[in-house]
C-alpha cells in the first residue's frame, strides 16, 4: 500500500481542527492507508467524552481516495454514494461538509 503523502495528511488534520463546535471535536485516526474521522463530545451527563466514528477515507494503491460512511443498520463501512474517487482528500472532505442534510454524516450538524 502506498504511503499517504504528508501534505494530504496535513490537509485532513487541518479540516478536523476547523470543525470545533462548542460541544464536540473531530479527530482523525490513522491506520495504514485508512483515516477514520471520529466525533468526540460530552456524554449525556456532560462528565465524560464519548466517541463515534462517522467517516472513513481510504487511500488506494493507485493513490486515489475513496469516502465511506458508517452504516448502523449494516454494521460496517459503506461507500458514500454521492462522491467519486479523488486524487486528493480535500474534495471528499467537502462532500462531508455538504452532506449535513442527507443523513450520512449527521454528526457534523450543529
């Protein structure tokens, strides 16, 4: 598997840092060629932080990125139907930003 270019790693991390509503944080978890985006927010009591993965970016051997969302009913990651494979993660992150109304990445709604 190809190593993820450092510039693209920084683009993803900057995107996460800019999404900081008062009650939640977005973090990236890196594992090989997969980046999982995780929402951290206070639990119902407000005392502890809960986490939930909501999106996954996968970097292929062909240096192309693919976007996935977590499907509760399927219990697995599913390819996001409104996006196409990209040579940069930036357009896929923009897909997440635009998707607030379609229910795939509902965690980013404020």
